[in-house]
């Protein structure tokens, strides 16, 4: 059974559906997009698997804990946690407020930390924790990403250290770093499209299914000897 945070749209939805096709029952969380979340659940059930959508703000520690515990209570086990839910920030370092700092770190770092902490208690040997990072953690291509890049670099550090700490228990922990991916929040034809493409070796945006494929690999048999790693799915953005 897999839990995907922020699974109602974009990369999270693609991950939830891909894990379903690999044979997993999936619980997904969402913050606001209830209708979109239920649409994903409908696809999961149409594929013959069990699905459940749970409202949870990943910046709220109580909600994160409750979502993990509910997933276990509903399905009786937890094999895979995908920490996909995240917040975005773009703006001048000089003008970034502490409130913005606290909110972004709560969603992008504290939420995954807490989710992993609770999930690991329910995982036996073979458990998988996969964090969705960002190419911004590897390469500062443009100004204005100080806060966002810091949060994703912290998430990568968490994965590496947890890979070491949870390894003796047979639990792997890795980060997948997407590059520019064509989603609702970052459309390929949006205002940042041309700027982003100039940094990508392949010269184009990726698709959410590209990221989902790597997550599925890490969650499956192919990922059993990979831990503490950061895998780029960025079209060569950080090359």
C-alpha cells in the first residue's frame, strides 16, 4: 500500500496512478482540490485497486500524522510513502519574510520529516520512502529561488541521512529531483517556459509521467538496492 501526499494533481496524481498500475492500493492527500482528488481515486478504483483521498495540509503536523495513521488504519499496512506535497516560492532574498520562510519549510521539510517518522514505524523490511525534491536543489540557474532551493536541498539531506539510519531496518529512502515538468502550476507554455527550456539539455519540458516512472522504479523491485540517493529527472537541467 502506498501513501502519496499532494496526490490530487500534477506529479502527485501521476505517481498515484503509476503505482496503481504496478499493483498498489493508494491513499492520497490533498489540501484544497477535493474534486481532483476524487477523480484520481476514481481512476485508481477503475484499475481494480483500492483508493482513498484524505484532506491534509502538509504544513500542519497534526494533519500529517493523522493522514499517515488513517492510511494504515484503512488498509492495514504501509509499504511506500511518497512525500510529494510541496509549496513554491519565488522572490528576492532581501524581501522574503520570516513568515514565508516558516511556511515553506513547514510544508517542504517538516511535513516530509514527520510523515517519514510516522510511516517508518509501520514499515517492515522492504519499506520505501521517496521524497520529491527539485532540480533547484542542485543548480541555482536563476535568482529568486533562495528559499525554495534551500527547502529542497534540506529535503535531499534528510533523504540521505534517513537512508543511512533506516537502512538496517530494510527501509530505503531516496529523493527524485524533477526539472521543468509540464503541470498546472508550471505549464510548458507559461511565462517561464522559454526561460526554463534554455537550461534543459533536451530543450523541452518533461511530463509528470516521467517523474512517476522513476518513483515506481524506486518503489518496486528495481529499487531494492538504492538508498540515500538523489535521482535527477530533469532533462539535463543540472548537467
